[in-house]
């Protein structure tokens, strides 16, 4: 009869295997190793922390399901999600959930992630680039796979395991999560692929983003200014000048920083102060 020590050892090994299996579906392998080695690093029971939430959606997906063979669509979705999830994890994010054709990601959870708003924006740019290449694959283009639209925002949230004992999900609840979901949908009206909230944008370099417009967000009294990544072909000084012009009335301090960027990039460019 096995000793109690052996039973305890086997039970511990089983729990660790289950934990690793579960965490590896959401997090980078290096993060999983840190959590298993030092469980105290992460609090799954619930905590308030700042996160950057990222939501994706495939344009025209519901209409596509009406005419595409289910087996073909499921196979294409499997490959799509494999690529998308790999990119999110590579940028330090975690997969909150996959719902239908959408990916929900979180940055700065369950562990601290330095510069998480900028990492989330860089992730969004990578997701957009990869998804455009993916939808041009012959077997994917045949079914008319749509563009990937992305929304993201930064803010405080309640994160932790939520659900029942048989089905627990580590997820986040908060205004930033709700705003990110609405910004993803706003791409439809704005004609954009990536829509970034003001808080996330304020934590990134002005040279990375440009003002996109204003959108009405449920739960907010006023229209919010949103941003998108610059086209890499636009000169840096032009990016800063346009950003400064847009921000002048609303955020004089940010506008002044943009003008400083203009001067540092092109000394001969006339700037009105």
C-alpha cells in the first residue's frame, strides 16, 4: 500500500499538471513557469489592477457563416486563432477568452507587465499585419474572410477567477474593458482597423499614434477622442505636427510636447507658439 507521502506527492504533481495545462492556454510559457515556481506572484482570487484590454473581431463573419461549409470554416478559424493567440502571448498579453470569431486579450495581468499600453498597441499592429496576410491565403480568400478589427484601452479593473467550481475563468471587469469592446465596434463607422482609447494613447509615444476622431461611448457623457497607429510612411515631423494641432484645445500640455517633437525633427519647419 503506498505511503501517505507518495500519495501526497502524486496529488501535488497532478495539481501542478492541471495548473500548467490551464495556464498555458492563456499565458506565455515563461510566465507559466514563474507562476508555478512562485505561486505568490499571482493572485487569482481577485484584485484591482490596471490593465490594457484588447478586443478583436472579424468583419462580416456572421454573414460568412451562412454560405461556408462548417468543416472548412472551423479549420480556417482554428488556424486564425492559433496565429492570433501566438502574437498576443508573444507581446506579453494573456488570452482572456475566445468568443465566436473574437479574441479578448489582457495586458498587465495576472503579472505586472512594464509599458503594457505600448506593448498592447504594438501587439495590435502585429495582429493587423498578420491577419491581412492570413486572409490572402488562397483557401482563406476563397471564403471571403473579412478584415480583423481591433479596439483597446487602459484602465483599472477587477481581475480574478470568476464562475463556479466546475467552470472558472480568470477575467477582468471594468470600464476599460467595456470601452475596448466598443472601440473595436467603432472601427466599422471610422473605417479603421485599430481604434485606441485616450488613456492607452496617452501612455504611448506621440510618434506611434495619430488622432482618428471622436466616438460616443456608452456610459460616458462626452464623445471621446480616439487614436490609431501612424502609417509608417508618414514623416515623423508631420505626425507630431498633426497630433499637436488636434490636441491643442483639449490637452495643451500634450500639444506642447508634440510641437517639441516637430522642432527636434525639423528645425527649419515654422511653428506657431
